[in-house]
C-alpha cells in the first residue's frame, strides 16, 4: 500500500491535472443541474424564482397591497439568498411579470416590463412589483412548517427548499433551462385542465398518460396560436416527456373592399419576438423569396395585429399563409423535454402522469405537515387553556402567591400542579382578563379546539381523508382559474395543417390561362395565347417545321424527352410568346451534347407513359417519376449507343402496338410490360434487322388507328387484328393494307 505523500513545506500541492479537472467540472455540473438550470418537479420553480418569491413574501408584497421598487426586491434577494448578478435576478423577475412569457404571471409589475415586440424592460430603479394571486398560492402555508428550510449561502438565515405549491406551476407556467449535459423545455399548459387531470389521477391512481391526454389537450400558450400536430403525436410526447409542438399564427382573411383583401394575424407563436418576425418577413419580401406577399405592416396596439397584403387578389390566402409558415417564424416548433428534479433531487425526464403525481404527492405531504403543525399549536393552546381554567377556581390564592412569593412561577407550579408553559401563561395574563366572562370564553375556545384536534387526528390517521382534502383544495384552485375566467380560458387551439402537397409557390403566382404549345423539328418551342385550333398560318424559321403541338395552361409543366433517354421539365408560364419563332429548348434545359428533342407533352399528374428506345426496349413509367427539378433533367430510359430514345406515348389502354424498321407489326397486352421509375426496360419486339420504329398504346376493343401521309385516319377492328395479337418480344407480321410507309402511327 502506497503511503500518502506529504505536501511540500512551501505550501504548493502537486496534483494530477486530469483528476483536478474531473473533480472541479463535476462539482460545477452538479451545481448547475441542482441549483440553477432545472426546476423542481413539485413547485415547478428554479432556485432563483423560488428565492424571488420568498424575498417578496418577507417584504409582504401581497396581491392588492402596495408595490415596492424592483430594486428593493432584487437587492434583498441578492443579499440574503441568491449571491449572483443583480441583472440575472432582475431578468428572472421580469419574465415572471410578462403576461406574454408566463401563462400565469407570478409577479404583478408596474412600469415598463418589456413587450412582445422584443423590447427589454426598464431598469429596476424605475419599475415596481408585488406578487400575484398565483404566487400567493404557491407560498400558502410556508409559515406552517409545510416545507423544509435550509441555510442560505452564508448561513445567516434560512430559505425554503421547495414551496408548498397549491398551484400546478411546473406544467402551467412551464420552464426552460440549459444545464451541463442536459436541458429542459416545458411549454405552458392550461391550469384548469391540469387540475382536472390531477383529480382524475387521485381517483384513478393507475391512470396512464393516454388517459390524462383526454383531459390535457396540449400546451396552452399565453400568446395563443394554433397547434397543428396530430393527436397521436401529442399523446406520445406526453407519454415519454419528449417531443415538440408545431405552433402556427392565428389569422383571418379580412375584406378591404372592391374585391381586395388582406390577411390579419392576431396571434403569433410562443416565444417569437414580433418585431424580429416582421423584420424577417419584410426582408424576404424585399428579396422576392415570398412571391405571393406584396407587403407586411404592424398595426398592433395592445393586441397583436399584423396585416399581410397579397401580390394579387386572385391568390389563395391559404397558399399565401402556407408560404409564410414554411419560410418564417409564423410557424415555430416548441420543444417538449420535461427534464426536472424529481423529488427535488434526481434529474429525470417525466411524462404527464409522473409530473402530476409529483405535484399531488407533494400536496399531500404539505397537508400532513400543516396538519401536524396545527395540531401541535392546538395542543399547546389547550395546555394553556386548561391551566387558565384551573386558576379561576381560586383566583385570590393565585393573586396572593404572585404578590407575596419571591418565585411565584415555582410556587404556582407546585400548588396547582401546573406545567411551566401554563405557569408562564398565567403570569402573562392581565388583571382585566380575570373576569367571569373571560372564563366562559376560555371554556368555549377549549371545546372548539378539542373538536378541531379530533378532526385533525382523524385526518392524519386516514389516507383516504387526506386525498379527499387534497382533491378539495385542487377543486378550489380550478374554480378560480376555470375555463370561464379571463385568465383561465384556453388560448391555444388545435387544428390540422392543410395538405397542400409539394406546392411551388412561385408557380402559384401565375394566373391560369389557356395556351397552345408548339414544338418544331429543330427543337424550338413557343406558346400561343388561347387554344388555337388552326395552326396552318404558324411560321417557322428557315427550313424548320412543326413537330408537335398541344393545348395546355400557363400553370402547366411541359415534359420534354431527349434522344439520350433524359426527361426535362419546362414551365409553360416561362415559354416565349407566339409572335416570333420561339426559343431553342437548349436555352431552357441543359441538353447533353449530341442529344436532340424527341417529343414534348403536358405533364398530367398520375398518368402513365410508354417509353421505348430504338433497339426495341422499353417499359411503362409514371409521369410523376419523369418530372425534373433542375435544368439537368432526369435520367429515365437507359440507352446503349448507338440506340436512342424514340417513343414517349400515353399508356392509356390495354394493348401495345409496335412497328419495326423491318415493317413488322406486333400487338401484345400492356400487362406484359413492367412499370419502372428508370432503367433499360424489357424487349418489346424481336427484330432480325434494324430496330423499333414506333409504338402506341390503345384499347383493343376499339381497334387500332393510325394516320396516313394524307392525314386520313385508318382503323382496324379487333377481329381483323387477331393475326397480329401475340406476346411481348415476338417478331410480328407485316402490317395491314394502308399502313403508312413512314412506319409510324402518326
């Protein structure tokens, strides 16, 4: 065993740096966790808040009483209980007084205590404070041995280790704090709902968080707002004590006149400074990142009123607000992390049931301690009363002993067999109290106290009576802060967020108008206004000519297929007008070198397409999988050179017709083709020479149609098609009479 090394005589002790750091950092961490950052689960207060309320109680700053300077409160708290910076204490006091920060303020402030815009409070020499009724309830019984007291930081006085807490403050007002290696974030809740849940838990001790969530709907923020989380997500958060809530601003559409309107926001998410929020929105509008919003202005007085004007009166207000919710703090996430000191000692994450259990168990303990304190006071008073009643039997002798004896107390104790307490009470009694009327009053008081003593002893002996009394106290709190009271009414509502999908808000700015899209053989594109049926007068540049045309709308997306199997997406609203020849598609999409445009068509959500390459391979693809989000396009059809993509046909039908360069026609069921998002696909038709020339999907019962070079439409009925019906990857037969020499279906 190693002997301890004596420190050198110069007073310098050599220790291992790692050990020293571990020891000191652990001490700091424990101090931060236990005495600064985490609230006590029983009264929901951190030490600084508890010390502020205790200091105000000593100064008798009761509700309805006179205010005193905040500087007086801060000075007393700092000097006697909280040896930290005065600004830290004052900041904590200010937050307790802000009705937009605390759901049930504990401090009644007079003067400038800040505002929801984010402006700070005036200096503590200018403001005044006193306690609210809620704070008074937290302190109720503190002078009746309801809680333990401990020495303050310098041992000159004592402070409460916890408050009696007749109010469910932990969840009602919430708490935020960052400790070492852990943090807490508890949003505020509705006190009446918490009381209902506590009463249910008293009558159903084995209730679960799922049961209590039926009573506690969710957080209730002082600034209101709307929670848009689903009920099962809220229930899971309360079960585990961890989660978050999506809170949105409350808004309404307000008609201005002449068909114009604006959105008025009357409630904003909890903890968001209104000034910062409006500055951010104005900045985004200036940067054109909110294309649906024209202007935002603050018309708030005592209540919140933020007016948002749309860019156009044809805009959907829900869509405009959705863009604001996505890009600004009009929607915020409020975290839930109920990390508290369970029993005032152990840091622990508690669910809803555990939180309320901590509170009601504490209330029962407070009831027992107050009852015992009252019982001791009654027994002391009964002892005095019995002594006083004894001396009334022989007042003259008592007076003689007091007048003549050198030690009257000892003589009274000996003669009348009194206790020291009784003897002192007799000696302290005034002569004018020695009347017959007083004797009757003492007997009445004695009988009353003996009856009260019996009731308290019964209460202390019955756990059922204790819980019944605790429940009665909770009901009294609920009456004061019920949903019909101004302070107790629920402010935060619940709703489901509208499902707008992946809406492009820039696209939503476009007014819906009909257009006719024209694509030339050389890949030039343009959009004529309206749905033009006659395109015979449309001119093209040089020897260019029409490849395809189709009807669309300005809000449409245009899908373009290139010979390398890539699909590109164009916005119809951004296409050049029809007065000129249009623009090359290459200017709007990054087509690879050597790739040309095969076809273009409007995107129809949910539709199916047959895509195929010249080597006779292909598959069915959902049009939703073809939409590209960048100019580089999306790889869909795999191509092996020298093959190229040649077909992107509507897959509405039950059979596929393919025609090869060898002029062989094959018809087979579309069910034989796989549906894929990307790939090379499967063989559609077998060729001895050449490859695929064209393909189309049709309904076999209606027959196969095509257009010849003269523009005439030919139809071959089902019965006539029988000899071409087969299976995928077969060779096929020569087409019917009249099929175009171009080997295409037209």
